[in-house]
């Protein structure tokens, strides 16, 4: 009986199973990138679809990654941060857009991945901050959402604005303080979530000199309280920068003056027009303009009525040689009164200017 078992091939099935396992292992070793990578992409696409992510945009990412010569595994790595955000009910489209931007610029995956992971982290931080802020009673009154929850699109816009501000190195405390103080600062009027989102997005664009948190916060709060529309809010940073270039005043000083003018009721069109012209409504001209010309010199010589180099107090000659003090014996300066009065370097009387004669 025992012999018949061996004679009928009782040992063959284990050998067949062994060769089958060897074949499976060989396939796994030969096709790891294409098979496993493609499986990872398909799995992420399914997870993204279930979480509500923009699947069509995900497909575009995969397609462009393949066109750029990336492997399926590399494409899956690029998709992972966006899918993770979608699974946490956070906006993932901006991250997918950033991925497409990197692919269009041919940024290597090794450089792109850290940026995407950072944006993912900042979006998660923003989601936590906005979730906490929108649940507060004062915030609900500000946004007029006491009876209803904030619409998802508006919530997502707030999260995206905070995340983008963080990407541009605006500290979390600056954003959090601005949001927490806003309800009391604007009084009883309501402000839309879109307006708040635009104000947060403007923070990184304010000129560096106006970046002290209190100055920026006061300016943006005054603009929101005065019902400045989103487009006017977006123009404020450029207007401040232009005013500084034209007036040569410190940007912080201009921002504080603009805040006071807005609080006094200056409408957005007038305020922006004045700033782009280098002035602030309601500010005395002596404060707005450059230092006045020397006494008695109403229209000093020079371009556009400006003092010529060397004629105004504290001015320096320009590179390439300016006008220094005239040598002794030259013609009288333009600052001398008219008449027969000689130069200070000459003795009185009718003696002509110039060196004495050797005759």
C-alpha cells in the first residue's frame, strides 16, 4: 500500500506547489514598479473618490506624471498628501493644483514631495484653527451663522487662506489673534466668511515694514469694518507700497495714517487713489511730502521744482560727481540775493571777481 502511494506520485504535488511559489516570487521581483505602483495608484484613486476628492484632477496628476517619465509608484507618492486631506474632510484641490504646478515646471519628485507635505501640514493646522474659531458664539454672530452652520465652500476658503498664509511664513499667533479679535473690533455688523478669507490672504502681501502684527491687524480690521469689498482689500498692499515709494515715508507710518483715515469714513476708491498717488486723505501736506525746501527758496532750481543736488540741507551728490561748493573766486551762488553785493569770498567795493592781475 505504501509503495503504491509513492508509485502513484504521492510526492509530486508538493514539488508542483514549490515551483508555483517560485514563479510567484519571480513575478514579484521582476515587476515591482509597474504592478505594485499601479496597484497603489488605483487604491489611492478609490480612497480619494470615497472621501470626496476631485478624482478627475487626480487622474490629470497621474497622466502628467506618466508623461514626465515618472513611475507609477512616484505618481502614487504625489497623490498621497491630497488623499490624506480629503479623508480628513479638508480641502485637497489646492494641493493637487500645487502638484500640477510642480509637474508643469518639471520639478523633480524629490524636491516636490517636501513642499506638498508642508502644504498638507499647514492645511491640517488651518483646519483645526478654523474649526475651533467658527464654533465660537461671537464668530457665529460675526459671520451671521448663529442658526446654521457655515457652508462648506466658505469654510474651505477660510482654511485655504490660512494655509496659504502659513506657506508664506505668517506666524500662527498673528492669524489667530486677528481672527479672535475681529468680532469685537467690528462691533455689531456682520462680515462674510469670504471677506475674512481675503483679509487673511492679504497678510503675506503687506509690505515688510508694515508687518508688525498690531499695525497690520488694525489696518485690515478697519477696512473690514468700513465694508471694503474683497477687491479693495486685495489692492491695499500694492497701494501702501506705492505710497511709500512716492512719499518716502516709513510704511508703518503710512499704514497707521491710512487706518485712521479709514476709521473716519474715507471710502475705498478715494483711499486707494490717494495711496497710489503717494498721499493719505486727511494727513497734513507737511507730513505727506518730502522735507520742505530751504527758507526763502520757493521753487529751487532742479527737476520738477526739486532742489538741485547740493542745494538742500543734508543732500548728497549723486554717483558720478555732483555739484560741490564752488571754488573761491567763482560766480556768486544762486542763493545770494540779487544786486551788486559781491561774493562772501571777495572784499567789499567794486573790485571784480577772479584772481588779481600779475601786471
